[in-house]
C-alpha cells in the first residue's frame, strides 16, 4: 500500500482523470515521482467500480482501492446492506474480511466487529478505509480467521465467512470443502464459538449440494440484483432440526421481489396450455427450483415440466416478468421466417433445442422492439412460439 497515493494532489488527479483511457494514461507515465502510472491506474479503476458497485466508498474521500480481482470478489453495497439487515447483536467475527465492505455495514448492526484476513496488504487497506469511513468498532486482525477463532476466549453472536472460491492453480471451485477456509470441516469449532453462522457462497453452488455439506441449515437466501444472482447466503443455527427455508430476493430498479418456500412436501404441479398471460420467474427463483410453490402461491399453471414458464387467464402478481400473449404459433421455420424476417423482437428460449443466436440467424429477426417471442415446449411436448407484449411492472 503506497500511502503517497493519498496525497491531496494525487487524489485530485485521480478523480479528475476518472473518464480517461487507462491504457493511454499508463503509457504516458506518472506526473508524480513517488507513485507509478500503474498505481494511479489501479486507483482510478477502483474508483470507477465503486461509483456503481459501492457508492458509499465513491462518495468518501481518501479511500484506497485494492487490485481489480479483490474488487470483483467483494460484495456490492446493495447486497452488503441486505446481509447487515438480517443480523444484529453485540459481537460478530468475519473470518474472511477481504476488502471489508460487508464489515463496514455489519458495524452498524453490531457493537463490535472482528475482521480477519490472510492477505496482510488487503488487511492494511481495510484498516485505512475503516478509519476514513469512521467505523471505530471494527478490530482488524491480519491472519487466518480459523486460527484466530481457535485462540480467542471470546464468543460471538454471529460468525460470518465468505470462503475463497479458487484452487491453487487459480481455477474456480464450487464445493465448500474445496474452498478456503473449509467450513464443513470446521463446523464443530464454529459452533463452539457461536450458535449462529452465516456463510456467503458463489451463486454457482448447487442448493442441494450446499444443504448436504452444511449441518443445521435453517435458511438459504438467494440474492439477485437486476435479475442476476449475485450470492447465496446460508444460515446455520446450532441444533436446528426444522425445515430449511429458501428465500429469494431480487433487487430491481423499481421494486423488490421476494418469494420463499421449502423443498419438502411439494404441492402437486398443475400444467396448462398457454392462456392469456405468460410469466417468466426472476433469476433468484430459477435458482431456487421452487416452481411448485410458485404456481401454488400465484395461482398460475406451468407450461411444461422443463419449460419453467407459467400462464394464467387473469393477470396475477408474479415475481418476475409478466406478458400478455397476443399469438401462439407452432414452430415451423419456413412460415415463421416469412412472418418475422427483418422485424424486431426480443427472443427468449425455455426448454427449446435452438439457441437465441441460432434462431435470429435462421429467422432473420433483429434484436429489440416491444415484441417478445418465447420459443418453448408446451405440455403436449410441441415446439411453440408465444408472441407477447410486456405488461407494466406493479407499483
């Protein structure tokens, strides 16, 4: 961490050059002898990322940004705030502090937060930023969070961890036993220090696999932002033996979509040919697999076991996109090509053999417009096209 980057004249230069091409800036060289052009470029890149991902940091002066990879792995402000809203108490320990965004918001819900981080330089950056953010109740401990937990005489209301999802060769891993720290192997230690554990995992982790790896799971939250799943949050309660609740959250620009259920005792799923309205579940629900609960609670019917599209005669409130069906066509390429050639439409495929790109090329359909075409399979296993227009979002 080159503290010369925090000098007022260098900080001003960084903000003034926020829109500059970084490659050109690096090639031009640094106007300051105490810092390199690459160091300046890294701070500008970090500031650009923070502007959209973590606005609180962007608006705070003298924040030091780490390498790009650390910023990619950190929580966004919206997901960090969500996590902090779920827990509170006297004391929390974060075993994998990283850039520290989660701990910044945890510090508003706990009297004391203990931040642990193996990367000493990253810990130094976090310590500096906590001071700039006036978070005086965060204790920074560089080092192994598991070892810290082993030697401390403190108990915690909550233990939090975001296990590293990369192997020794830089590849991504999707099993918790392959992550660092190995949470399943250390559950006895964790429950000896706290009765409540919160684990953040990659959205690529399979829900069923996660349930199998973690004991005493009480809830899993599937968190999406603008219909893209960002993280899975696993809650474990010491001695818990009830049904695990799956909660889905989708932060859209205009509204918050929430839906929850269990994977046990699923209701019977009813199917139907397309009716007047079509529904596409948001990404968090698609990840959850709660399709039977969704149909039951919304009063809708599924088109096909594997299509994951729903329909109804009357317009329903639904956590996802809603459409009015204005036409239903059999999939016959020659006929569709004549009808749609050179016209604009948004294309979605669900349980359909052709890709979106393949269909655009085959039928010569341009992207965009107010028309939505769903290529899918109905309950009779026929390939069909649903010609739709979007229904406005609920207020």
